[in-house]
C-alpha cells in the first residue's frame, strides 16, 4: 500500500479516484474533462490523496484549504473520503486519514476536519474509529443556484 498526494500530471489516478467516489457515494455525476481536472489539481488550495495497492488506486480523499482571517494557519477541509467497497474494513481508510493528518501537521495547518451526515452511520462510525480530537454536531444549510 502507498499513500500519495497527486500532482497535476496524475489525472488518470484522479479519474480512478472519482470513479471510486461515484461508486461509494452512489452518484452518477459526469466527470470533468482531463484539462479541467488538471487545472483543479494545479490549484494550491485543492489537494488529492490516493491510496494505491500494486499501483492501482483503491481509494483516497480530497482537501480544500481554507484560509482564515482570525488565524495565520489554514484549515484543511476534507471533502470526500472513499475506499473501493472491496477494500473497505481492511484499515486503508484509517491509514489514509492518519497519513493526511500527519501531512497537515507537517505543513502547518491548524486543524483538519471532515463532515459526515448523521444518518450515514457507516461514515460516522468510520470517523469515530480514527484518531480525531473533537466531534461536533451541526446543521448544514445548502443554497443551490443551478436548479429550477
């Protein structure tokens, strides 16, 4: 197993991760074109980490860097975390979270956080098995602009 942060040129690994996300999160969203994915990977405030096994992507996560006006250190907002279903329950997700938290600590982030919908019991239980610092309940409000 290897955990690595993707570079701009590693679009095929990013696409493989997005396919895993589509399966894990049961969505049918269309994947962006390679050029757009490369642009996303080149942004300094967006990161992708993947877990590979024998050179194949089996999972990963994305991070958005949040800069703050009350503190000089940024926050890492972990947006999607997914491990291919056939590899779930084998410690890959926990290893990924631990490695990403180490990366954030070494790169001067104040905190890293991730949200899970309270009715997604599998996700909530997964995060509770990781080495988190605090757990907080919140209500999430969405403002959609492209829906009629």
